């Protein structure tokens, strides 16, 4: 099974969006496709932190059973405390979409729209 690995705070997390988690995520995002949240970056509209962390949380659920959204918020706070930034996290989420079957190869941020529509 495909997945991508994100190291946060010295621990490796396997990430992948399964169908059930995508469905739950869409409900949290008001019915929006999660990739749509990321595509706004191409127009200079960064995804909200809440949306970004919801995507990360959903991607963690397949392999980190029982992780809560509050756990992800705390992980993010620690991630930033270690010198990482919000912008450092975004490329990892693009990889999540790739291994989750949204597109074949991770596009540059400006290519997300074209790849998602193929």
C-alpha cells in the first residue's frame, strides 16, 4: 500500500487518505473536495490552517489509529516550535494527494489544477 512519510518532532508518520477518511474530511470541509482547498494556493490564497490540519488529520487516521484532531493541533505546535513553518508542511500534503490517487505525479503548486482535472 502506498503512503508518504512525514517526520514531525522526531517521529515518522505514515500518511494516506483512504476513501472513508476522504468522505469524513469532505464533511468537515463543508462538502468541498480536499484538493480544492490546496488549489487556492496557486492564486495566492493559502489554505486555512484549520483546513490544512484537517487534511493532515485525515491522512494520519489510516496508520495512526485513534489520533485526534487535538493531537494533530499539538503536533503542529511542536513542529513550529522546532523551527518549521506552515509553508514547510504544504509540500507534504501534496505528496499525500499523490499517494492517495488524486493524480499520478506530484505537480508543482501551479500545476495542481491541470493534474487534478485529468
